[in-house]
């Protein structure tokens, strides 16, 4: 049995309240992981090309503030 299969079985055994608590925890944890990865990528310069492209489009009038 893989770790994923084990976790699936464990989650299936949770009560509705426990599933809701788990869901809230997981969504918060996942969002924090995403934020951390974006910050790491930004610091490493991996997003610089996207930022430059967006600024160029804005300056050329192809984009506007929302």
C-alpha cells in the first residue's frame, strides 16, 4: 500500500466534522506552500521575464489597470 492509498483510507474514516477540519487545514497548508514557492521563484529571478512582459504590455497600452 502506498502512502497515498493509506491516507485515502484514513480520510475516508473521518467524520464529517473531522473532514471539514482536515479540509480547512489542508487548504491553508497548500496555500502557504504555494506562497513559499512563489517567493522562492521570485527571489531566484524565475518570474522576472513575466514581470518585464507585463510591464511592457502596460507601457505600450496593451493592458490597463483594473
